[in-house]
C-alpha cells in the first residue's frame, strides 16, 4: 500500500513539474535571438527587444541584451552567428564580421552592434546594396513583422 501511495505521489509531482505557465507558452510565439550554432542558447528574450525599425533594419534592445550580444562577437573565425527565431523557427541568421576583414560576403546577412542599444542587420559584408546581395533577405519576414506590429514594437529609429 505504501508503494502505491509513493508511486501516485511521484507521478503527481512529476506532472506538476512539467506544467508550463501561460507566459511560457505564449513566449514560444515571440521573437528571440539565439546562438545560431546552438539554438537552445538564448541570447535575447522577446521582452528585451524594445522595437524594430523595418525601414532601416535596426533592432533596439535593452542595454543588458546589447551587452550579451556584444560579448558574443569574436574577432577570429569562425564568427558568431546570431539566430533570429520566431515560434521556435529559425527565420534567419546574421553573422558578426569585424570591420577589418577583407573578404567580401554577398550571400549572408551580417549584424553590427551600435550605440548602447542598437543592432543593425545588414545585407552582405561589407554592407552592400540589394543589387549585389545574392542571398535571401528575410529581415522583414512577415511572421516577424506581424508579431512586432501586434505588440506595438515597430518603431522609427533616428540615427
């Protein structure tokens, strides 16, 4: 009899432990930045994203999130890749490439931390115009834009 009670209690506790709060469930549909090489490593949560300028392709994040991103950047290959994720789906990767690299990359999206709270998403490296970019530009993917719009996070950033 004690064994049955113990097993029942164990199953009950395991069930409570696996329950998620509504906030956690809703967070799955939000945008996060992660380590693209290890997507389980979340760098920036949705609450840390203050806004996004869809015309200039700039994210504004809080200062602690900006520091986390800046601390991930490396000056030696392989360069850090930031994953932009929505609803557990990798929408695109943006690679940090230091300014002194002389190789051109026209098929990737790069990112550059700027000021104390801005993340610039740029086509190619060095920054190229759309006519030279040969990759797929997903910076304004409709899933990202719809999420940001629904949460009033589409903003204009004055430079």
